[in-house]
């Protein structure tokens, strides 16, 4: 399986219409940023989003990957998000998602 086929399978193509960079933020600020992004997406056409997070390191302690992932998964279960998957290792730490939005 080549890279193109793998990208089609997971729904990630290295590009997105929007990028939400949460690197360097506290859990509280990151959570609020995600909630605002999701709330605003209700009034827009569906779009792809890359959510960037700080990667884990030897001295990083707990990262935002799990708490933000749980939040995004809750939105996915509520059918606010159409797709949700972690970024592949070569793309950094974070998530790729597609909002459902409002069809125009």
C-alpha cells in the first residue's frame, strides 16, 4: 500500500481548510478554543481542520493529546464532527477532523 492509498483510507491528505494550533496552551485554554471552533462550525459549511498539539517529550509530563481527544470524541458522538482521527506520526501530534457544519 502506498502513501496515497493510505491517506485515502484514513481520510488525511496533509492539507486542511483550517488549522487550530493549541501548542503551548494550558488545558483550560485549549479546551475553550476547541469548544469555540466547534460552536462556530455550526454556522459554516463543513470543512477540514487540523488540530495541532505539543508532542510528548521526556520532561513534558501529561500532554493535551488525551483530554483534547476525549473532547473531540464527545463531539463526534454528538454528530457535530463528521470525521476524527489522530494525525499520522510524520505530520506531528494532533488530530484531523471534518466538521459537519451547515450545508448552504
